[in-house]
């Protein structure tokens, strides 16, 4: 399955999470997103989406905010500790979106993801509480991310 993976702030392509998805047989498009210019990051993500037409968009932290600002029709989103209150204009997500977040996240409060569920009208089951920190790069959250991606995709 083709996945557009949008990395977080001060992160870069080729991190643990996109490599994990690729190691499980998925084709991962992982563009470099500039930290200093959210609008440019959103334009890059939009261009990649338009060119590649992925089955799923995964956004991590700031990349989650970028994902929320991509015009992607019915393409499902999997958001990892999305920093939607910090960047971008989108304030809700589409039906079918899955959110992974840790109770111990000390960067983006899990309350932000619970609020995003509420304002978007998503069921509680759309929030997967997993991991021990913001990065979600340990085995349990990586497995949960893979399961969410494979569950949301219509392919």
C-alpha cells in the first residue's frame, strides 16, 4: 500500500516510523518538510499527495497538522500526537481518521486529541492511547500505527 508519511517538526525523512512501515511491505513517500514555513510544508505535502495518490496519509505531530491541511478527499488519515492547535487552520478531521496518542506525551497534551475527536464527531474508538512519550517510536506504538494504517485503508 502507498502511504504518504509527514514527519514532525525538527524531524526529517527516513525516521523510525516511516522505516517501520516500509519494512512491513508498504511503499512510503516521505518528503522533507521545512520547519520554518508551515505553508510551504503544506504545499509540499499537497503536491506529493496529488502526484502519488496514496491510500493513507500518516502525520506525526506537526506532520499531523500538515496532514489535516491537505485536500485529500476521502483518503484516510492516521495522526500521531497531532499538533493541530499549534499549526495550520484545520480544526476538525474527516470521518474514518485514527489518532494515536500517549497519556505521557509531554509535548502535545492528549487532551488536544480528545478535543479533536469531539469537534470532529469521531467515536472514542478513533483514539488509540498507546506509548510512553511523544515520539511513539517504541515497539508497541509502532505496531499500533501499522495496525491503524492497515485498518483504515480501503485497499
